[in-house]
C-alpha cells in the first residue's frame, strides 16, 4: 500500500478541542475510509466526495463506494495518494461466493485498490464455516487488499467475533472489519478488542472499525485500543482504518 503524504500540523486546535484531541484528530484523518454507500450517488456527489478526501490536514486513507461507482471515483482521483475501496457481497452477506468473486473482480477491473467483502455471518452462526469462508476465499482471489466485514453486532458474543476474525485472517484477509453500517449494533469496543487480539495473535493483518463512529472521541477509543494492544506505532493506513461518512467533518473541526 502506498505511504500517505504527511499531514500538515495545524496551528491551533479547533474550537473547544483540547491539544490532545487535536493531535488525535490529525492522526485519525490519515486513517479514514471516507465512505458513501447509498448506492444512489450521482456523478457530482461522487466528485464532491473525492474532493473531500484531500484535506488541509492531509489525505484520508481511502474512498469507499459500491463497485459500480469505482470508475467515476477513479476518474476523480487520478494519481492520488487516496486509495479506492469497493464493497462486495454487501450488505446482505449471503453465502454466495460467485457473487463475491464477480463483484470483486469487476471493481478491481474498474480501478479499485481494496475490496471490503461481507462474511456470511448467518452461515457462520449456523456453524457452516466452510460456506462462510468460501466467500472470503472467492474475494481474496480477486482483491489486491481484502477487508472482511464480520458484522460483529450480528455475531453477538465476543467469542464468535474472535473465532470469525481468526478464521478470516487465516483465510487471507488483510483486514478484519466490524460492520457494514447497515445493521445495528455497529462497531463496539468489545468487538474491536476481540478482533485486534486476533490480529495480534495471528502476527499480521489489520483492523477497521465501521458502523456508528461519528466523532473524534469515539474514533480515538478504537485508536487507543490499537495502541494498547499492538503498540503505539502499529496503527497506520496499512493496518488500521475507520470507516465513516460524517466523521471526517468532526475530525477536521477538532484538528484545527
């Protein structure tokens, strides 16, 4: 993955932001997957999304959209440090490896750098782990970088989240991701801890928090967990992401 351009230090934190919060906000901006997943985005809306991706504090990590929007996003981000992520098997998470393979391949052909595929969580809960992991393997065969969305709120108990995370990493996932953002509950610190511990124990891989992360305080909680479990230098765009749409505005306000 390409190294991001360095963030520019702000002269002062935003209104009401402490220096510590401002520092965290500036760090988090480079870790954001700026996301729009209505499926109804117009070309002008996609262009505006891409324009937001390069901020006064530096670029976000990636722009994340549906696969059929990738071509427009690629045209709006020529020669950019911002990567393009596309979702697959989304948001249903059906046990359909052919769909995951086809959607992943089409998105990559259109210019996607990363694929965020939904684990078939219903199959996982039914203990049909082979069917669930077949979707991961199908997407893995097409994706330069693969993030697997566990839908951790639906998986429920952290033991289920941990087991799914470990299996997906063993199957070749580059990241494990909390949620689609289309179901409640979304991301939670408890699920994040289980997933980060799975990454640590696996010895490689990354983590993405997504689903309800809307302000600097919430985002910082996940970043702090990563720092505590994997070391203060571990969380960088190659290993740690926050997927969100409205979060970037909050971070920019707090960054100053």
